[in-house]
C-alpha cells in the first residue's frame, strides 16, 4: 500500500513538474511574441518617422546673391529666397570678416526712404522673397579698411528658424546708386 501511495505521489509530482514546464514554455512563447510584436511596431515606427519628417522639411534655396562693392565701411547684400516647403523665417545673418550684420527693410515715407533693422522676415510656404535695393536687404557693417572691391566674394550665413543655416559665397559687384538721394543711416554701395 505504501508503494501505491508512493507511486501515486511520484506521478503527481511528475505531473505538476510537466505542467509547470508547459506553463513556463507558454509564458516564454507569449513573451517572445510580445517582444516580436514590439520590435515590428518599432520597425514600422522607424520606417514611417523619416517619411513624416521629410513631409515637414523646409526647403529654402538662395539665388542671385550679390554684395554691392564699396570703399566705405558698410554695404548691402541682396538675394532671393525660394521656399519649396512649409513656411519659415529668416532670423539672423552673419558674414566672415564683417563686424556687424543686420536684416534691414527700407520703407518709403513720401519721397524719403528710411531704413531700419528688423528681427525676422517671414518666408511663406512655396513662395519667393526678394531682398533688393529699396526693400528688404542685409546690411554688412564694419567692413575691412578700404571696403569691398568688385570681383571678390563674401562668405555669408543666413539663419532660418526651421531650415537652419544656409552658407554661401556672395560675389561683390559694382551696383551704381540710383540718381535720387535717400535718408539712410548707412552708406550702402557707394563707390568712389
């Protein structure tokens, strides 16, 4: 009889062990499946993240950049910003070998033009913004002694809120001043 109880006890223990092993195996399979699902979801997120980021990118291109030649200590940079993406803002500018660079805008008050610094310039989505004489421009002040001669270049960096920095080499060109005189705080592009 003791042998019978002993055999039943051993069988029960074996059954419990087999059952525990099967539960552990099932738990491992569920954990493996969850890990695989999480990994696949992560791969899917990684695959869609670049596409989503690409859709948000701002693409700005600077065209027709030029600096007005001068013998004075200040001049202006003119260019066009072509934005093929979402809206952005030009927030700052810098130039190698120049002490101070400011974004400016010229406004007319009757026959008198006045120029003042602006904090930023809106660059609408899918539009072109012109920086030209008589309007928006970038002032380069504190030029090297003797100014800038035609044929040289100025390394300029334009900083955008979303697109980041765009660096370019702007050629220095002769740009005679218009015949009319303006009330400017800066001497821009005067050649002697």
